[in-house]
C-alpha cells in the first residue's frame, strides 16, 4: 500500500472493483439500479478485467517497491528538513535499487497484456522519482494496473449495454456547448483531396 492509497484507495479484489465502479461512476450505478440485467453485464466486465490483470498484482517486486518508496520518502524528508542533497541522494539510490525489479517486471507485464504505455509510465515515473523530493511521483505498477482494471471494466460494461463512446466523441460532446464548430477527429483530418469549405 502506497501513500496514495491513504488518500484514494484503488480496488485490488474482485468485489472491491465492482464496488469501486458503482461508487465512482454514477451513470453505471443508475443503470444497475434500474435494470438488474445490467448487474450481470457489470459482473461479466469486472470478471474479465480482474481475470486478465489479477496475476500481475502483488508479488515480491511490488513489496520491494513499497519498501523502496519508504526509503525514498525518508530521503525526501531528510532533504526537505536539512537541505543535504548528498545524504538524500544516498537514500534515493537505495530507493532506485528497490525499484529495479518492479520496473523490469513492468516490461513483462507489457508484453503479456499489450499495455506498453502502462510500462512506459511506470518506468518514467520511477526515473523522475529519483530526484530529491519527488518520490511521490512514482505511483507504482500495482496502482497503474488497478486503474487499468477499472478503465477496462467500465469500457467493457458500456460496450455490453450499448452506450460506449470513444474518447474523441465524448470530448466533442463535452466541448460542443462551449465552442462552435467543434468536429470530432474523423472530420478534422487533412487528406490529399482536401478542399477548404467556405465559412
């Protein structure tokens, strides 16, 4: 459990995942309350997501990463209290060593699941967190995976019940009342046969 989990805990179990979605996505909660069939669709989406990602949660690399974060937070506190950057970098070095197994495992996770951006995010956050005072930047692979489980469960549920919209369509709808002439991505691409339309 990281420092972020004290503020906003992410789900790590099947039941927690379902409860988290119902608590944080009001449109899904309303649909499930109105129609019990949607509860089955939610359970199917949660099960599929949890089965896909649960094997990547926990483990030794995650525990080492947590221990490394404790050392990193101690080094950050030392740096902020004393201004001793050399001592802080010594603590950050041990934090970095403890993060190596998790960062290496994130590559395995990426190959197995196809979520390469999650792996890149994890590695970049680890690199940035090496700077004194920035340990909090590295949320850890487990939290990234938990967020991915939520996103995929919501997406699968919305597809099952027929309300799914890609992000660029949602953005167009959100901005349509704010800006005039907002086009979605497919209408806003220049092609070789492009002819400007008069305004």
